[in-house]
């Protein structure tokens, strides 16, 4: 059943990544809907206990805290997306995906600095790449 959740997570990230690249914004309605579906999915799968759910929410909660502390250098939409992804794929897998995404976006940020281009970097495409890498190799 977890493969289904991972595939749904990939589809969700792909959908939002296109939106993030084009507009540099994420539809909060889509994210909230995906969070709702994540709770529903866990309930139907019989994997709904509060200890596990709280562990799934930790990576996204950390990103939301960083959004607050950095005055939204990392957007709240990114944190909410990671909260939703955590519900579908679990806390440890999501933390691994976020780590890969941050590493890849940091490399891209370094390239932009080297080229002396100052631009806003959308995070979700790197999160999508991180999920693909984690899905294949983890």
C-alpha cells in the first residue's frame, strides 16, 4: 500500500511544482485538500494512530517554523506541502526527501550565485527531484 501513497505523493508534488515554477506560489486549497486526503487514506488503511501521525508531521512542522523564523525565505506553502507529503509517505521518508531537496536547491543556489543571478528559487521542483531520488534509491 505504501507504493500507492508514494506514487500519489509524486503526482501531488509534480502538480504543485509546475504551479510553483510558473507563479512562485502554491495553491493552499490544493494542499489542504491533499492533507485531508492523507488523513482519510491513513484512516482507511488502518494506519491512523496519533503517535505515528505526529511523527509524520515533524518535517513539515520544522519547515513551517523555519518559514516563520526566516520571514518566509522558505515559504509557508513549502512547509504545508511537506506536512501533506509526510501524511502520505511517513516522517522518516519525508525527512530524507526534504534533505535531498534542500541539498539540490542549495547546489542550484550556488550556481545562481556563481552566475550572479539573483532570483527566487522555487523549492517544490527540488522536493520532487528529491522524492524521485529517494523513491528509486531508498
